[in-house]
C-alpha cells in the first residue's frame, strides 16, 4: 500500500569464481658438462718422480702427481704452462716451508690471466683489492699485493715470494694434475735407475806413467 516506504533489498554481491593456481613449468634438466678426456701422457698422475713429456711438453718434472712449472728463477714458457694447466685441478705455491693452493687459479692460467683477486688456502695474505698493479702482467708474474710488503709477491722481481722480500731458499709452483680417464690402460712408468758415480782406479805401486823423479 505504501510502496514508497519500502526499503529496496540490496543486490547480493556475486560470489567470486576461484582462480586456479597456474601449473608450474617443469624445470629443465641441466645439460651435463662433457668430461675432458685425459690421456696417459697428458698428466703426471700415476708416474714416478722424474722428467717426462706431458701434454706435448718435454722435460716436465713430475712428483706426487704434480708438474713443476717454476723453481727459483727458472720457469716454463707461458704456452707450456697453459698446455699443462688444461689437464690440472689446482695450483700449489711452495716457499719458506709453507704451501698455498687455489683451484680457480688453474682457469686463470688456461685463459692467460693473472691471479690478482683470487682466493688462496694457506697462511699467506694477498692484498689486491683496488690494486692497479703494473707488475702482475701474466705468467710468470702472477700476484702483486700492492702496498703490503707482508703479502704475496709472486713476481720474478721478488723471486716468487710469499712477501715482498725474496723467499728463504727456492720457491716452487706446481700444477696438481688430473688422473687419466682410462687409468687402468696406462702402463706404469718404470722408476728411473740412478746412474752410478764413476769410481777412480786405485794407484798401483809402479813407476809406469810417472815423470822422472823420486816417489814414495
């Protein structure tokens, strides 16, 4: 009867339709990195101490599966070190009866780069942050700790030392090398037989071969 006094019913809000969760895309399987083939003659691993031709480089001294690439002021050419580094797993620095090692230093050798800014395990320090080094230019001059005489100076001018001062005795750089891919097919290298020292013949009680004169 009194329609104007009637309050209109509110329009009911529509019920939202739930949005289905998106189906996650499958994570692609990573492509495995192919393993580098390591031939028996590409590595010092498994060889007795001595000199060999390794990875096409002649006269390489091997010891405990590692190749020595620097000793005192002598070092192999950069191209030879790169060839050996391609079959290596870590770099080992030795001086003053101590050792420092780095895995990432191998890739730097292969790429022809320095070791500035790399991390080394061992007791020695490095200071290369913000270091505009003009001395670390590539093999064999690899680490220059700017402004820190107590840190590594693996430079020819410092005789490859854990500090600015030359090391006590000879320092050495080694490449720890990979095991052969088919190790069972490698023929063990024979242990080199040492060359005996020649012995002098004892003097004989005779005048033969002596100049004229009196002898006891």
